[in-house]
């Protein structure tokens, strides 16, 4: 089998949550002579620590892993570049730097982005919640703004967070945590068009977060959409205007446009449709995982927990494809644990219809996140 694998080419496209463990487990393939190339435009940024990093609980460096180092360790080649197109028929990947990369089998993990084009001016003026590298920039920006300069005390910055899901609430709370750490004041407002915060979480979690935002002096305006974002001011449906110094977009996540250009079947949300073995339902030489793809019959949530679970199946199936053996089916979890970092030393753990808040929950999250990351350091 190993002889048959020698000289064949595997392209690992994107090094996100669904690929990190795949990369760590590449040794048997490179050992058998498979030429493995990993392409990503960035390092790996871990979403589990993202809001804690924003709030100053973790150093920025703690949230990222060097993909280049990981690749070297397993004998793979790493190219830091932006993928502009994948042609699954010709089996070629085009890169922004001008290179083209041919492959026999590829696996896609290009994640998701905030659909900033849905609101006029949002893309120009806001920090998107993703890529997570931008949250490190947001932290640096807020820190700079609250440093006194020229002997004058700075004006408290006005921060506007748009969105009402877990990411928006965690970001608002951790911006408050960062301001507190810096002994600074900040006016924080969260605007959501929904009528309940965390509307995909249990009712008890919504109530906890609503009370906490109030307690942390974060103004919440619900049932109102942001129509337009101008420099320094957001215009709400109904005409109200909110002035801001920093604006953050956490209005959900969508698949990258590149997925729509593959010419392969996608879901109505633009995610690549996969069979149970995590291959495109039309093109068996193209595997995928994470937010950019979903199962043909089950719409998967866009969360890191799903991507990390898929990594084990992807690693096995890529090995089986080159070295022989049966492909393994990916079976989505029916329930999953999510722990939100509330920025005040407590966490909110949600599992199915249950939610629990406390310091122990954050300590638990910290333990899970550290042990995940330690596998790759
Ligand atoms: C602030 C925030 C906090 C979150 N917290 C949690 C949490 O606590 N728990 C949880 O389960 N989920 C959380 N999520 C969701 C989680 O981030 C995603 O579900 C997860 O990142 C999906 O992983 P992925 O493998 O699909 O993509 P990602 O991990 O985003 O990786 C995609 C990779 O593809 C690369 N890439 C993309 N396009 C290109 C291109 N054209 N060329 C080259 N490289 C490219 C990127 O650089 C990136 O490395 C959070 C999301 C946000 C925004």
C-alpha cells in the first residue's frame, strides 16, 4: 500500500479547527511517501480562547499555533498564501501569489466569515468577530485609546457591538473586562434585531446573560436592526443614530465565497455538501470539514466543537484513501457542551436544555482549552 501511496499528492487547504488534528496525524502519510502540502494565509487561531484573549485573560500569543512548525514536525510542506480558487475537476489550487498547486486528493477547511456586506458600511467601519486575529487588533485598539496621552485623560470610548448571539454577548462582556483591567471607563452598547439574546441557547442562559449585561453596565437595544454604519455613527431602523468610537460586527457566520465557485453542490447557506465520510457528495477526491461545509442531510452548527470532532474522522479517512482501509462515517453529536467566557471570572456552561454559571465552569473551560492546545504546542 505504502508503495502505491508514494509520490501521490495531498493538499490540506486551510489549517483551522477541522484540520489541526489532521495535520498532527500526517506522519504515516508523509512516511509512506505522500507529498503533503498545507496552505493557509495565517497561523491557527483558537476560537475557544478568543474572547478571553480579547478581555486580557490570556496573552495574544497564547491563542495561536504556528502551522509552519506543525507542518515541519510531520514532514509536510507549508505554503503561507491565500487560496483564490480550487478547481476540483482539474485538481488544481490557485494561490494569490501566482502559484498553482496540483493534487490527487484535497481537504478543505476554510472556515467562515462575518457577512459584513449585509449592512451598508459595516465592512468599512467595523471589526468583524472573525478572523480571530482581528479581535487581537481590537484589543490593541481599545488599549491604545484608553491610555492617557499629552497629560489629558482620554474620553471613555463608545463601543457598539452588533449581534445578539453567544459571540456578540461574549465580546461585549470581555470588552468590559478589558476596560476594567485597564482601569478605564467605556460606554458599551449591544444592538440586536432579535427579541431574545442567545436565542439558540436554553431560556435560562438567555436570562442569565441579560441580567449580567445589565449588571456590567452594557446597554442592550433589542428588536432593532442596524440599517447603515457611517464613520462614527450607526443608523438604526426607525432612524435613531448611535455614535461610536469602535464598532464590532458579530452578526453570524457564512461560508467563504470560494465555496460557491467550486461548481459543486452546496447547501442553501452556501456550504459544501458532504457525504457521511466528509467528502463532497459529487467529488470524492475533495474532503472537507468545519464551518465551510455541512452534511447533505443534516445542517451542522458552525461551532469549533463540531470541527474538532470531524478532524478525527478526516484524519482517518485521508489515511485510508492513500494507504488503504475502510472509510469511517462521521456521526454528528446530538448535544454538545458550550462554555461561554463571561469576562468576570465566571463561565456559562450550556448542554442541551441545561445551563450553569459559575467560576468552576470557567475553570473547566480553561482546562479543556489548555489541554486541546497543548497537543499542538
Ligand atoms: C469570537 C468567536 C468565538 C468563538 N468561540 C467558540 C467556542 O468557544 N466554542 C466553539 O465551539 N466555537 C466557537 N466559535 C465558532 C468557531 O470559531 C468556528 O466554528 C470554528 O472556527 C470553525 O472552525 P473551522 O475549522 O471551520 O475554521 P477556522 O478555524 O476559522 O479555520 C479556517 C482557516 O482557513 C484559513 N483560510 C480561510 N480562507 C482562506 C483562503 N482563501 N486562503 C488560505 N487560507 C484561508 C483561515 O486563515 C483559517 O486558518 C467562535 C467563533 C467566534 C467568531
